[in-house]
């Protein structure tokens, strides 16, 4: 039940693309296609941006995309916008029956 | 409109107890897994427990096993978290959420502070 590993911070300029990695194990990310990504602005509830590795809920811009290879999942944001600045968390279903989250990545738009 | 409204948080001394409640509306509560997710100050998110639609299966993170108990009352569209033997490290905002593999709907959260 260890947290998934994410970089503490990433940054990019408006219009650029960034990728946030999320590394787990063969008991979570590697075992299930139940990886999700959440955008979190402090003081507000997290917002689901990607589910089941690469699916976008309605209303989420197609600038957001997800992928997975082995035990590592990735979130890519293309055409970076100022409003994208937030904390991003990945999560995965695990063999323990629970979701496990990553430690969070602070995205700064320069 | 889906709504999840938590209540029951507050200040409690180490070793004390609290019971969190979550009132659900806007969807058929009895057909969804439900979970409690917490966020300690300055920390990330942690799913502490979840419960099957009919309450027949429950899962807990190791750090809360034997101290926190999740339950539900489908007749009242309500989710609960009984918290006993509380520790300082249980201090967090507790969110009631719908689902077990992904979370679309979150409550507004209720703050639990464990301190003497």
C-alpha cells in the first residue's frame, strides 16, 4: 500500500507540453488499467481529468492525455495554459482492494 | 445533481473517537462502491477505506485497520466512518467519494484534528 511515485514539481511555459510520470508496482499500475489523474486546486475538491489510463471525462479538454507502460503511467498536457497550474495526483486500483494515490506533482506555468 | 455532504469532523484528543457521516443524493446510492479519502495538512491524498454496494466487502489501508470502521445504510443513503483510538497522524480533511477505481464525485470534506 505504498504511495505511487510522482515528481514533486514540473514546470512549463504557456503553449508548451509537459509530462508527469506516476510509477507504481506490478500490484497496482502494472496490474490494472484503472489509472486516474486528478487536478487539485487548494481548497477545492479534486477534479477527475483522466480515468482508466487514457479516457477523458466529458468537459475535459483534449489537451490532457494519459498513457501507461508497464508499472509507469503518464499524464501529458499539451498547449499549456495558465489555468492548468495546479497540483496533479495519479491513482491506481490495487490488489489490496483500495485505490492508492501518488504523492502529487505541483505544476507551475511560467 | 450528485451531492455528497460530510459531517462529524472536529477536534478530538489522542485516543478519542469520532463518527463521520456522509449524506448522498442525486444518484442510486445502493448501486455504488463508496470510499473515504483523506488529505493530511501539506500531504497527498490517501484512500483509507471502501465498502461494496451492499456492505458485504470492506477494505482498509494498513495504518487504520482495527481503528477505523466503514459502514453504510442504503435505506438512508448514508456512508459512515467510525474512528476510534485516534492518533495525531489521523489529522486530515476526510472526503466521502463515490467509487473504488476512479472518483468523479467528491464531498466538500470534513476536518478532523487530533490534538491535546
